């Protein structure tokens, strides 16, 4: 049962789509109050129903900050299944015929969610494995380390049309076809939101993960809904990439953190949002990964060591200049009139008053993903 106060806050959203706004309240009631067929993509990070049996401690006796919040607790699997079917049905009502659904979860819930997704008429396009470069170890030594989560990507039906920016994803991966196993570190460092030294949210997702999802399946101006908004990762990334967003979250502390975070997020220049549409060959670490992880921002200007050639980085890791567009390798070769070019050593970025090869950023990334 939803309290009247919550319904009153949600009700005004029914007359018009609340673009770039956070609705505070129950996600199912909020979705039911929004116009049908109005959303291009839904990204959902629902409660995992982790069923933790008590506090978790490291071998040295220190406490592990795990998910123990009430919003993740359900009395039975049946109760969790009812909740899942209700929010998925509300989500399906909101999606356009060309829209897609993304749901992320762990082994605790993703199989139950997947069955409900299929039962409600969605057509699963892929399951994506997010491999965590730095997972939390299994402290008791009784199981394998849980080093991944699963994302389900689904269309409205088997024959439905949907957005998939295949070539942009290929460019993001330095023009190798993007695979269904993605590797990102878990959220940490400056990106991890904290209050008084304590995590604001126990399962904050890395922005790089949302960056890839949104770049893959939406276009600038598309509407993205996140019914479990948390601290606003989806909204912050959508704002950067020129997408419209709607968030739904009931917890006061998360709402406050999300609003502050999104207000500080800077949208990319329009020219940086233009994405590449042709494939080439790739090294072991994709330049797109460097952009995706925030080591080099779209809109950054690169040059060769002698500043004879200049190019601008775009959102999918392609480069554009007065002389054309392409991957770091293709454009570098074209601008020199050469048959080939190692873009990692040819292109440089400005740092601390000096030019440094972008290969230095690749090394930073590799170091950051060491277990």
C-alpha cells in the first residue's frame, strides 16, 4: 500500500513526462502514473534479495560493509517474485514499441528476474557478464569469489525494432566487435559517494558501465528511465551523453545524493556526441575504454608530439579533425599520409603543462585493473 503523501507527489507527473527529474516514491506507483509508451530505454538495478545470514567479517575480524538495508529484504521468494512481476509490468507499459529493457543482478535474483522478463513478453537479446576487475574476495573460503554480475538486455518482442549502435560500439572497442563480457572495476575512488567516510549506497554502479549501456542502445535526446535510481548514476551519465532521464527513488538519503551529483555533472559539447560509424583494427586495450572510464573526457584535444596535427576525442572513442574522422590509428595514418599508424604513441594529450602520449593512460588503466 502506497501512502497518500507519496501519491500526491507522483500525481502531477501523469499529465506530462517529468524529463530530467527525480520522482521520490514507490517505483511501481510512480511508473503507473507516467504516460504509456513514452520511454526509449529502462535501466533497472532492482533489489537483489541477497538473503544474507548475518554480519560478514574479514579474516582479521574487521566488519564488511555489505547490503543489509531493508529495501533489499523480502520475506519469501514468492514475495520477491510478485514484486518483480509488478515493476516489470509497469516498465513494459512505459516502453515504446522500439524501446529496450536492461536489468542487472547477481546469482541471487537474476534467474528469477529473467523468467519474469520472458513471461511478460519481452524478448531477451543478450545476457551481458560484467566481470569485476577488483571483486571482493570470498572471506570464508567456502565458495568461488563472486567476480561478476549479469545484465539482461531485452526488446519488447521477438520481431520488435530497437536501437543498437553496433558501429559505435565497435569503435568504442577500437573496432573489434563488442563482446558480451565486459570488464570494469567496481565503483571506487573519487567516484564512490560517501558521507562522513561511509558509503552513501552499498551497491553504487560504476559510471563506465552505464556509459556503455547508454551509448549502445540510445541516441541523443532519447528518454531513459531508472526505477531504482539510487545515487543517480544513470542520470549523471545520461546528462553527460545528451540523453533525457527520469529517476524514481524512495530513500531520502539517496535522493539527496543523486540530486547533488547530477547538478554537478557537466554535459558534453554537442560535437563530442557525434559517434563514429566505421570499423577498423584494435589493440588489446581499446581506446574507447580509456574514454569510457573517464581517464580522457570526450571533447579533449589531442595532437602529435610536435603539435602539427590536432584532433578532438568523441564520446565513442573516435577522433575528428579538419582532415576527417576515424579511430586513433586510422586518423593518425590519414593525416600523415602513411599506410599505418600506432595511435597510442602518435597522439598526445596535455597534462601538467606538457604533452604525454595517450599510451600513458592505457598504462594507468591496466594498473587500475590489476587484482
